[in-house]
């Protein structure tokens, strides 16, 4: 597989199927939703669902928009992408423990991209900040090696 | 003077008991900050750096 193809997977340049039809020049919108420790998320997750999502003061169902100012790229034989800013939930109260974030494509019928788990947390009238890893081959949030 | 957002509205930091901690493991680094008032938790924020990532490829299994 060519490295250019790996990068083009992340930009939807190729379409082996029949859908979706895309315009050009505009990136999709990706969002990040938080899930309770009791929820079941993983590689089998196909789409965003409010089932098991956190609820609380100042948290909107569906989560927050992911900042996407850096296009996917490649280095060596790895294509990669990372959100260009931290994912932040400001002034929220999330009293029930949560331990996962779902990245999903809200421009494409909320199709799931990735699930990231972490130690269970609660937030009280505070801010939950997810700092992204270094955007490089092997360290980016998404890698196709 | 610094103001802290709490369950009781914004309060002066000096009126609150501050607790901080860190957790560092293979998956994430967590910095948490709590403020307490008379034994009641009134603020908790978490600053988390993810270390793991999603990897798919020809010779490397997915990490998630």
C-alpha cells in the first residue's frame, strides 16, 4: 500500500463504495462526546449514541466540536492526524464517573472514528481538558502505518 | 485575588482549601485540582494528556 493512499484515506480522496458523495474543499466536522464508565464503547462502536453518554451541568449531548485546523499528512510510511487543539469541556459538573471519549464525524451521520479510554474522572464546576498527543508518525491520535 | 468557579458561584481562592494531584501511567498523565469549602468539594478540574493513540496498519495491530 502506498503512503500517499494512507493519507488520502484520511481525506476521503478514494471511495470504493457508493456513498457518501462529497464536495471538495471543506473538511468534515468532528465532535467528541464523553461516556460513563458503565457504558460499552470500543472497536465495535459504529456511530455516536446518547446511550451511556455523560449528562450534567453545561454539558450538551453530543459533546464539543473538535478543532481541526491541521490536515492529515504522512511521514515515512505512516499517515496520521491529530486535532489541532485540546478538547475542552468548560465549567461543567459531571458527577457520575466517565472514562471514555468518542471522536465521531457529525458531517457524516455521526459515524464513529475512534474511542479513547482513560482513568475514570468526575468534574465539579470545573473544566475537563483533554490534551492531544504529539501530531507525528506513531504518536498522533490517528495513525495508519 | 484569584476567583474560582465553584458550585456556589465564583469565590475567592483564599477562602478555599486547595488540593492538587497527579496520576501518570502508560495511558495518560492527569493533573487534577480540587477546591474544598468546609469539607465540601466545590470545584474539581482535570487536565489530561493522552499518551495512547489509534494505530492501524499492515504489520502492526490496532492498539485499541
